[in-house]
C-alpha cells in the first residue's frame, strides 16, 4: 500500500471520463469497436419463410420445450412444396437456443436479431412465425408483423398467397417457354446437322 | 499406493479413471483405505437408478491430487427399503450428498442425523428422481390443471 | 444493564441483498457472534437431472448451461467433453482454442461479478458498479461470437457451434486492453484499500489442513495454500499448450500477504490475480489459434446413440471443480447426468462450519467470498 | 377550480410512475440480467427506478424467471407485504407458460394463476433493452390507469389463495393455511 498524498485526487480522473451508460431507448447499443448490437448472429425471434418451408415438422421434434406446434393453412395446398402446415412458436416456452433452425432442412426458419416483445396479455405469446419475411425487407418484429391467430393469419396471408401463386405460375410459364425454346433450338440443330450430312 | 495396486480387481475405464465394483459391506473399508493412500478429495456421491434390475447404483467418486486419478466405487442396493451406512465421519461433505439422495431417490443412510427435507418442501409423492416417477404426467395432472383465475 | 435478548435466530435470505442469489441461511446468534448456521437451499430446484433423462443427447445442450447462471459455459464444456469421452471423439484443434477463449472469458466475467460483489457486501458499492459495467463489455463480445448475452449454447459435443466472426481478435484485444487498464483501479479500490483490509483479513478462514478434506476446490482451495488447478492437473481444451501460472497463497504477486490462508482478503486477491492470468491466456490463445474446422460431423441428432459407459469429466470453473458424471446405456437418451457443482460443498458444509464464531456483519461477505452460486447446489 | 377524485388519481399516478421502486428479490435465473440494468451500463435510475431491499417500500416486483414451489411461498409473502398500488412484471418465458421448465415437477408454470401480472417480457433471458422496454410500458400503463393487478388480487383473493394452496401441496386439493414457520 504505497500511500501517496496525491492518491485521493486520482479519483478526479473519473470526472472527465466518458460515461459508459447506454441511454436506451434513446441511443443505440454499440460495442467497443462501434458495431451496432445486436449483430446478425443474435438469436432473437423466429421468422419463417413460408414459401420455402415444407412443413416437415423437424423443428417441433427437436424442440425440447414443446414450444413449436403446427397450424394447417389450406390455402397453401398445392401452392408450395411439402405439407401445408406451418410452425407456431410459443414464446412462453421458447428458450432461443436455435436448435430448430439448425435442423431445418430448407433453412427457411431463422432467428432474427430482434428481441423486444412486451405485452400485458399472456395469450398473445403464441405466434405464427412471421410469414411476411419477403414482403417487408428488413424484418421488424413488433406486434404489427406478428401473426397471432389463424383468422389473423388468413387475413394477413390473403395477398401474400396470391403473390406466391402468381410467382409460381410465372415461373412455370418461364420454364415452359425455356423448354419450348430449347426444343426449337434442338430441332434447328438437328435440321442443320441433317442438311450438313446430306 | 495407487488404486490399481490396492485393489487388483479395479477396472480402468481410460487414463485416470478407475472403476471398482464392490458390495455394500466393503465400501467403508475401501473409502477409508483410499483416503489413507492419497485419495483425499471426495468428489461426490451419486446415484443411478437401474429400474430394469431393480437396483440403485451408488457411486462414490474420489480423486487423488497426487496420482491424478479418479476412482469410482460403485455398489448396488435394492430399490425398495434398502439402506446404506453413512460415511459422514470420513468426509464431512458426504452428509449433504446423502441428504440429497435420500430425498431424491429414497435410499436410507443409517447414522446420518440430517436426513429429511432438504431441497423440496412438503413433497407428498414418491421421490422424484426415481425412474418410475413420470414428471411430464405429473405436471399435466397438477400444474396445468390448476384453474385460471376467473374474472367476472 | 443486562440485555433483554441474549440469543436469537436470524434468517438471511432468500430476499436479502447479502444472500448470494436465491438461497437462505438460518443462523443462531448470541450477542454478535454466530453460534450455528444452517444453509437452506431448494428455492431454485428445477429437477434438471430428471429432465435430462427424458431428452435426447443434443436436446440437453441448451439445458445444461442453465445450471450455473454467472458462468454457463463451463457446463456446456463439461457436458460436451463427457459426451466426447463416451463417443471417443477428438475435437479439432481450432475448436480447442476457441473453447479456451470462451471459458476464460467466462471466468473473467464471473470473477468481475464476484469481486464486485465481495466489495459491495463490505460497503464499497462503486466496485460492484464497475464490475458489472466492465463485465458488460465482455458480454458484448460473447454476443457477437455466440449469439446470446447470457446463455450462449456455443460449446457443443464435437467442437463449437460455429466459427468466431472476423473482428473477434480486434474487438477482444480492445476489451482486454481496457480491462487491463482498469485493474489498477480495482486494486486501489478493493485490495489495497485499508477499509477493505480491516474488514476482510482473517475473517472466515478455511484452515489449510482441512481444505482438501472438506472438498474445497478452485480459487478457495488455492487461497488456502495449494497450487492445484484442474487446468494443469487434467488439461482440457487447449490449456496444455498455453503457458500460464496458477496463482496461489502465499505467492500473491504484488499484493501483500496479510493473513494466514484462506480468508476473505486472500480469496479476493487470488481472484484478482486470476483475472490477470485469464487476460494473459486469452491473448495467447488468440495469437496461437490455428485455422481449420471447428466442429466434427455429427450423427443425425434424432437417431444419435452414445455408447454405453460411465464418464466423469471435470472443468475448472471460476468457483471450483465442475464435474459431470454421465452414464449411458447405449441409448438415445442418457441414463443419468449428475452434476457436481463447486458450490455444493462451499455453500453448505464449508459455510456452515466456518460461520461459527463470525460476527453477524461478516456473515454475508464470507458467504459471497466463497463464491456460492445456488443454482448449482440444487440444480 | 376544484379537482374531483378521478383527477387526483391521475395526478397521483403521474407522480408514482416516475418513482417506481423495485423489490430486490432474485427469484430465478433471470436475475442475472438485473445487475447490468441496475448498475451503470443501462442504469435504470434514469427512469426513477431503484432496487429496494424491503418489500414494504417497493412498488414493483420483478419475478425474474421460473419459480420453484418453495420460492412461490416466499414470493406470495413478499407480494402481500408490498403496499398498494403494486405492480408485477413477469420476466422471461418461464412466467408465461413454463418456459424451459415446462415439464419440471417443481416449478409453477403460469405465474398469473398465483399472483396477478401486469406486464410480461418474452425472452430467455430478455435483454436489458427489453427489460427497460417493459418498464416504459408499465409506466405507460400506470399513467393510463391500466395496471390494475393489485385491485384484481383484492377482488379475487379467494381464487388466488386457492391456487396457491394447491401448488404448495403439489396436489389438486387445497390444504390448510401454511404453518407460520414454513413461510420464513
């Protein structure tokens, strides 16, 4: 304990130190390098791309909290691949471990770095993982983007499913056109080769 | 002396892990002998429920800082109504492990004065760590059945 | 005048700022001296070991980290190592180094919390504010590496979950520099502070000849005068390739040796030295970390069977020896996972014994300086 | 100008929302995110919130995570010691529907069956940002007079007590009131 006379005054340094309080919610949370947190890797709420999802049920099987159940969406029948059922996540059970995303074979289920979910009603924590992933770039999780009930889902899904169908038909047409084109070219080439032969 | 020299019947699981299978009446002697031979750190006492054989396996873990060796002394006791002698005189911390195993499995330890309520409070059912206690069924029958508070 | 009440009982906790988390002590006091103490636990009992028996091997990974809240990574590491031991896996070299970094960061953050807590229990609240505040910078790094602030679920059977992001080295170096710069301030505030020394020296002593017999491990054992550390005795992760010293009493470096063995002062001093050692270890690991894979190829999770056998694996945590006893019968689920938490002996037997003869005012600092973490007692 | 009863209530609410004191009771693992919120990094004293050791001086009770039945007894006692108006924040998934411990034999699953909850935060564990969000939400609710959990507790006291006793006994039948020394 080398006591020096000036030692007590060392504390004065702290008067000019920059405060390290993060003034949430008025300020953004950054780390020491200035990267905004949370980063991409953060395991927040679920987002499911219902076009890519095939309803295999792996996420529900690996979930040790039985947090993932499934809901049947008849509109999806024939529109997307696989079964027309999609996961419903219960945030009264979820522990954000991310095992469900690891087993997802299509990688359609993702955890996004959003975490604020405060509500006074405990019945609102069962959520159909947002189907609006592609519609709104930059996924925002707030009450407006979450789908709570099946009725709500049909209402919110209406346009979305039309869009999926439209896209699919477009794709089909495109493919058909390409095929036709390829056939034509093939035929032409054959003609050419025949001509050359002859 | 190392455990293998003391007890030739000991089985080596891998480097530094020795397992001795023995019977109930020899445990005190073995633990004492090991303690005198440098195995002075009593790691823990654990219990495994082998429900198919109708036995509990009590495993006494000891470690020697000198030889860097871990010894598991395992004995089998009957699942129902069997008891074991307490070893709290050899190592004071065994008392706590015995209390826990008594509460969670129902093994009786003769000579331990502090057996009784330890972790649970007012538990009326069978000791919960036994394999035949189905926790999911229990939860569904009790906690999820407790009614919600109805508002008029 | 004779005092009216000479003997009385006192309940410390569970709702008490001096209790270490959600646990309670029942003490019998005569005048100002504690005559007898009993630890009451069970407020956090969740039956983890029961739950683990009904989940498949992989599903247990998110579960185990909940066993010790201030330092969850040691549990993940111990469970993973036990599974690897049964499977006979050797994890990739890079994963070993990453594990070392993560475990040392966890130790650092847990020690910051504890040292701050010990100081706060003696009235130096500034230290608690600093400790928690500085720990938060480490949590920021954790968050970027693992994806969560507290429960990381990062160390997996077979390696680590994913590789560290590119900026880790830069960021971690900056945080470590900052922490190193802060260390002298902590020293002035706590360990070299006369007020602290007066309260902490020769209080709550664990006698040297009893320490091993009572099952004391970790910093508490080293403060009693043994240079015993499972990082050296049974090296796991990459500790065998890293050059570091284990601080122990009476070699307290620049700190004065003021007392005989494990009292609050030495326990704090050892923790301060360990923090500096951790910074050193992380620096080395960052420098030596090789390139390569970080995770072995897993079997299909749902059908994964682990060979039958017994495995006991231990990890040196910030509190002491964390051991996992895993029994498998060759099935998809473990037969038994038994956790040996360091607080089990520290919090119950050791605390009950050394509390005898303490002043009531010294009771809480003693309990906190043993670094008791209730969730690993009852699990 | 005279103010009637309702207006005074409004004034009182406006003032009380700016000085919410919190019970310092770490009930579950969620308590680990409380130190950062309480201390300088996130600093909840910016909102007039402060940790209080005794329940008698506190307004807010944060139930941080799961509750073992043994803790529930203490929690109920602490809650009953708090003075009105009092508010409860259910912290983390465990208070909503059991969370991680949905099949554990020793934790209660749904906190609102035992004591009224005003605000829930989802997450395991919730980030400090989310915790502060919940405080702001609670303040907002107090301002509007929506946080009326404590009134509910008075009104449906019998039902809450019945549920608590069921949990204490680990059975569906009620038991006599717990003994005095059990509650310590």
